[in-house]
């Protein structure tokens, strides 16, 4: 295996690990949707809402998991040398750019106010009383995600002495953030519904009960006028 610099080694391992984690997240989230039974509720809502997206996420997740595992295995085996290659340092910058592009594509462009629905063909906000072209509040967020991803990626490529920890945090944050947003928009984040239930139920379990078995109810004092 050809050697690589320490900076490239860390970038190599970081990108491969992100691919494995994102692939596993896609598979778990999609399996929750694909394996649901009619009448049940998944992390994205009632069963069947994200079924089509779940099938696509399974394929993407398996691809990322296999490729990421191969890349991670090769990254661990490659030796470290100051005279080695530095390609993965540049590669992590392109990964951040790709995350920015994907995030921009996933952000919805049009959104209708409550009480109306978005028509699938002509993109109008409609209900039984009104019909007007759907506003596009997501355009600025699309441009922001695209511009930020490209700008940060170019900065990482040009800044050769960027601290290794900073580059690692940026790549991991971009990959995991994009993956979480993707599953939130499609099949739902796994366990999010269970987490909400846990938050609501836990205080009841932790708080001590005021009434014990066999205890007499407290007497109320009545003031006499």
C-alpha cells in the first residue's frame, strides 16, 4: 500500500468512517419504514408514508456501507510517511462540497401555509376556497447551503495547514448533518418517536408519588370564621 501523510491519513479514515455511519443510518431508518405493518406508526408517521423513499435509502445505504468498509480497511493499512501522498486531504474538501450540494437539493423550495396543500403538478397552494402560486421561502436556504458547502470545501483545499482536528470536525459535521436531514425528510430519524415518548414518560416515573399504599389521605384544615 502506498504511504500517505498524517493529515491525509486522518482525512482518509474520517471520510471512510462517515460513509459507514451514514450507510448504517440509511439502512436502519429505511428498514423501520419498509418492515412496518399496516396500522402501525413509524418514525416518519403512519406506516407507508415513506415506503418509496425507504426502498431507495436501502440501496444507497448498502452501497455506502460496502464502499465505506472497503475504504476504511484500506485507510487503516496504508502507512504514514511525510513524503507520502496528500490526496485525501483534498478529497475531504470535495466531500464537504458534495454535502452542500445534497443539502441544497433536499431543502424544499416551495411551502404552503396551514390550511392549504401543494398541488403536485402546477405547484399551487390550493384548498376548497383559494388557489394561488406557491411561495418559495426555501430558495435562500438552498443558496446558503450550496454556497457554504462550496466555500468551506474550497477553503479546506486551499488551506494546507488547517488544523487536523478542525478539518475532521467539519467533515464529520457535514456528512452526519446531511444524512440526518435526508432521513428526516424521507423516512424519519430512527427512534425519534421513542425518544419523545421517553421524555414525556420519564418525569412521571422519576417523580415520587405523593400517595403510598395504605397511607391515609392528608387532612385539610378548615378555618372557622
